[in-house]
């Protein structure tokens, strides 16, 4: 088919095409959704003015939080009807009301969503008005000859005229119906441009999301690899060393039955058996550092066991809804072990409290001792700097409060992931 024929077929098919009526439904639903959303930018303007005297800041934070929600609010009809998709906003990682508020006020995507709420209503209203008027008016005019037969007197009063005039009106209605899909597509395309610019993540935000996803995958893969190495060392290398130790013991027993002086051989075998014993002890220590066997029964059991083996009386409080990922559980366990060790060795502590709670999507480990205080992440020998780096590697937070005279409270918050 030649290009002119292709264009003609597209124009004739447009009024009955599925795309046209999906976009028509999207235009109507968008108008319904845009009406309540329009209140957000108005409330934002008022709270922004009041924020000059700090009264409106909490309201403005609430408005921005609701604006983040409109990303999915406008996204579901767009995805269902016209196939648009934009990912949800990244979760706010900051803890506490102050950190949460600062994160909201600095969230560019929330501000852009608020701007979209402002422009969406007039655009949706114009789209719905013109398209509904075109559909209703076009169908009415197209069927004008039918109405002329049904009520010719009424049509004369409306200056439609006679039978011939009704066909002129019908022709105009047909033209309107042929044009309306393209007007609709133009307005919906404008909506898509605005939605992409204001609701979709920016290039920097997409890169951050990809990096976070990649890091989560690498962390999970590293945890899996360590577990595999731990199993191989435990089931393979350690078993062979045990077998070698048994073999050396059997050889040593047989040497006792040989004639002659076997003192030198006994010394060599004893040294070899001692080396095997030392290697087994070192290997077990390495395995425990890779993946503590206590974690196989769950983090709560592992921490309770760790506290029971500590040289100090430890009060344990654990409240978890479900087991955390392996990487998070391992980090929490090693952090608790390090803090309990520090308390026993350096703090002159009489009692320790260890608490693990789950708040939204965060795990919160709090270890408090009644020692003399003065601990800091950069203090020599405490290992706190390494624990802080562990927390930061998982997008967590690590805080130490240790005034002179104590007590010392160390808090580590980790996203569940």
C-alpha cells in the first residue's frame, strides 16, 4: 500500500482503534484523580509561607510525603491503560523525625511530583472536556439524519433545516470524530512528557537505584559465597585434617611396637600431630569468623547464646517479626560480639544490656554498658571504627554515646534490605 493509502487507513481506523479508547479512559480517570491531588500544591504553598516562622514545616513535610505517594497514585492508570511505567521513589533511609524531615525537604522527586499535581488538573480537565465534547457532539451530529426522521419539527426549531441539511451536519460530525483521536493523542502525549519529566526518576536517581540494586546483589552473593566457603572448610578441609590426625596417632601407636630406638620418629610424629591440632583450631576460628555456626539457628538464638557465653551478665531483649537477610544478620552478630568483648576487656563493666528491635524496614541494635565511658569510633583498640564501616557498607548508621563516667550506648541501625 502506498503512503497516502496507509495514512488514509490510519485516519479512518483511529476513531475505533483500541489505543484511542484506552487513552480516552485514561483521560477521564486522570481527571477524577487530579481533583483531590490538586489540593496538595495549594496546601504546599500555604505551608511554605508558614514555614518562614517554622510553623508550616511539619505540614510541608507531610505534603511532600503525600506528593511522593502520588507517583504511584497516577502511575497505576497510566500503566494499566497506556503502558507507561516509572519506578517508585527510593525509600528514605534517614532515621528520626529530624532526619526524615530533612530528607523530604531535599527530595527533588517529591517536589517534582508536587509540581505535576499542580499542572495535572488543568491538563486533565482540558483533555477530558475537548474529547468528551468531540465524542458526544460528533456522534450527535453524525446521527443527525436519524433524528431528523424521528423529530423533524424539533430539528427545524434548531435551524437544522431539511433532509439535505441534516447530511451536512452528519458530515461535520464525521470529520469531528476523525479528528478527535489525534487531538486526544496530542494531549495525552503532552501529559506523558510532563509525567516523564516530573514523576519519573532523574538520570542521577536511576543511577543511584542501579548502584543500590547492584550492591545489594553483590552483598547477597558475597554472603552466599562465604557460606559455601565455610561449608567447604568445615566439611572438606577440616575433615581431612581430622583424618590426618587420626592417621598420625595410629602410626605413633605402631611405632611403639617396632624394635630399636624410635625416639626421633616419635618426636617428628608428635610435632606433626601438634601442627594438625593447631591447624584445626585455627581453621575453626576462621570458620567462625566467616559464618558463626550459631546463626544457623537464627539471629535471636545466636545473640542469646553469645550473651550467655559472655563474661558479663547481659540482659537480652529481642523483638523481630521475621529473620533478616544473611548479610544483615552476620553484621549484627559480629557487631554484638565485638561490643560485648570490648565491654568485658576494656570498660570495667558490671552489667550490659543488649536490645535488638525492628522498626519499619530497619533493624536497630542497642548495646549499653555501665562502664566509665570515653569510647569513640576512632579510639585505639576499640574496633568501633571498623564496626562503623560495616554499618555504612550496608547503608546503615552507627552512633556512639559515651560521656566521661558512662554509661556507653552504641546504636547500630541497618536497613532490612
